[in-house]
């Protein structure tokens, strides 16, 4: 969970890209910026290339002077595979092998050429079967994004299929729940996304064109997919394809999991939603609702905003779900098939910092800062102190000495008052810079900030690092280096010293504690 700082979500679709900034201020998170950029016909025609989108985002960040400490990249692509399946509730040390074996049914590539990851969702004591979310992508696809974005100095900490960005946001808004199976249909100009979900469980996730129906990719025969009179009237025009693909997805789900029943359809998009709802209502005998995206936030204007907002929210504690998928190489539970995961690691639940601990840390920061200021105030001599300390010697001192002593005391008092004002101003400015540069996975536990009589600043920061997405030592190094590069933060400091780094286990979760001093 972030106490303060900002998170950036980038969405890459086939027709547009989008960016969202979410800021965390103590226990609140707020969408502060969102922007969609339509892709040119040339880019759409040749296919969305990572280099093109990286250049678009880089130019936008530079133009708008946006600092991006950490980025979640949300991608809609048929090259990102999302599959749901079940395995028996076997001992934890046997699960990776069972999942690896089952996953090979869904991966049409050489295992050595694939990045993959999985999550077990909603496990309860006594369950006979476990729900598994499995994701895979060719290494070449993921590596091309990492290379292109690294070249533009855009730091990607998470890569996720866009369906998980969508689910995260809809769960937080209570538009979907863990109790109901819902078909989510996101309609763009030339394509539609079809997702069948139950809370965090994604049964089916597909992208289909609206011009014509794609041939079935699953085990359902083509003649079973048409919206015939058994389901209702065939949709006119371009919606024939959409109705057929929805039928295909729902029938496939029913065939594979007979006990799962779709209870509602939720449609969202930019145009003609009322007409689409009425047309689909003639085909499907389930409740159909329109998700009004403008009610999510006053700044949300199109569907791309939803995915970018959901991606940016990944790093905010109150938005976090159990099904956090990250396709970044080496991130947490991820590996190339076959799986090589240490026993127990794949089921660790992050319990890094809940609301009570967050409030405690905020209190520690406030108390520590207040203590520093109070100490400085106590050091400032009052008029009574000046008089009482000087009375003993006044009778025996010449007038010239008394005048000099008075000027000395007044200068000392002025110096303390000036130091106090500088401390207040510097503290506020550096705290803001600190917040802007704090990436996901770094937590502040305490810090002290002081200024001596000569005006030299000293700041000591103590914190903790935990991340499923990258090595904690690298995370700490990146964090401190970013602070050194920030002119607002580094002003007044001449050196940085990284102190002791220790590992500590809390509730079966290992965190890395560190301290760093700026002078």
C-alpha cells in the first residue's frame, strides 16, 4: 500500500493508448490525471508496435512535465493469453507441477519461448478444487515492450493483461462482485472485448472484431455459435459478429463448467450503448446493464481511461486484489514453462502494511518531525533566559561588554529563528519530492531532519522494501538514485550514505529494512 506518492497506469489498445495518474495521500487515493491518445491509421494498420507507443508516452510525459517513478502497463492483445482452469486441492508443494502440466494444454508455443505466471484465487479450507488463473505470452512480445520503454527511460514495474485492470476497477466500484458471474462487453470502434468474470476469477477473455465473426478457437463447432431463433432474433448489421462471439463464449463456458451460470451482462463503450443494449436484449435472456463510465470519475471520458485508471490503481493498497498478475520477467510467481518455483512462494499473500500500520507510520512521521521542531524551539533562548543568565554578571561588566553581549545574544536568537524557518520550508519541499519519488514497494517508517547553526541540512530516512515484481535491493537502489537526481530534494545536501540493510520476516513475509542519510 502506498501512504503517499503517485502511480501511473499506461494502457495500450489496438486503436488508442491512454495514461492515468493516481495519487495517494495517506489513506486516500485519487485520480488526478487521465489522457487518451488515438493511434494514427498507419499505426493501427501495421499493428500496435511497442516502439510507437513508447514514443507517444515519452513525448507526452516530456511535454506535460510528468515524472513517472513507476509504471503499470496494461495491454490488450491476442498475444497475451489468459486461461482459467481447476486443479484438485493437492498439497502446496505439488501444485506447481500440476499447474505446469495442465497449462501445457493451452500454450501453443515452445515452453522455452514463453513467459508465464499463475495465481490461485479464492482458496478456502475444505475446497475440493482450486481456481487457477494462468497467463502466458511469448518472450519476444514482452521483451519488445521492455526494450522499447527502457530506451525511453520509462520504468515498467508491472505488465498485465487489460482484463485485470478492468476487473480491479469494477470490483472497487462494486460494479461486479465475487457472488455473480458477469459478461463484460467493452465496445470500441472496430472491436469488442468480451470477458466473463466472477469477482477476481476470469473465465474467458477475448478480443473480437466487429466487422465479421471470427472462426471459433475453442472446442465449440461453428454451427453452434450463430444467434439463431433458439436464442432470439439475429442482430442487424455489424452486431451479428458480436452476438455470435458472445454466444460462443457463453456456450463454451457452459460446456466446460456446467454449474457456472451467467447472471448479467454489463456493456460499456463510447457510442450507441442504448441501441446496442436493445439489440442484445433480443438475443440474450439475461439482464443487460450499461456501465456509465462518466460516473466512475468526472475525468473519465472513454473506455481507454478505464483500463489506464485500473492499471494505475494496482499499486494502491485499497484497490489491490488477490489476482494480481504480472507478466514482467522474474516477477514473483512468474517463470518460463516448466515452472521452477520454490516451495510455498507461489501462495504467499502480501500482508505488508494494512491501514492500522499505515496510520502508525504516519503518526511516527508526524511525531518525529514535531519532535525535531520542538527541540529546536527549546534551544532558542527566550527573553527571560537572556535576562536571568546575564544578571549575575551585569554589575561587574563594563558598558561596552554589556553592549557586545547583548548583540551576541540577539544574533544567536536571530540565527535560531532563521534556522527554524528554513527547516520548516525545506522540510515541506523535500517531503513533497520524497513522496513523488517513492515507488511501489517502498515504505517510510521514520525519518529525522535537522539543520545546524551553520545552515547545513541532515536527513536520515528509515524504511522497508517489499516487492513481488522486482529485487528489493534493486528497488532501494533505484529509489535512492531517483532522490539524488531530483534537484528539489537534493538541494542543500552534499553527500548520501546508505546504512545497514537487513532482512526481517513478519507473518511469513520477508521484508528488507534500510536506512539512508543525506548530508
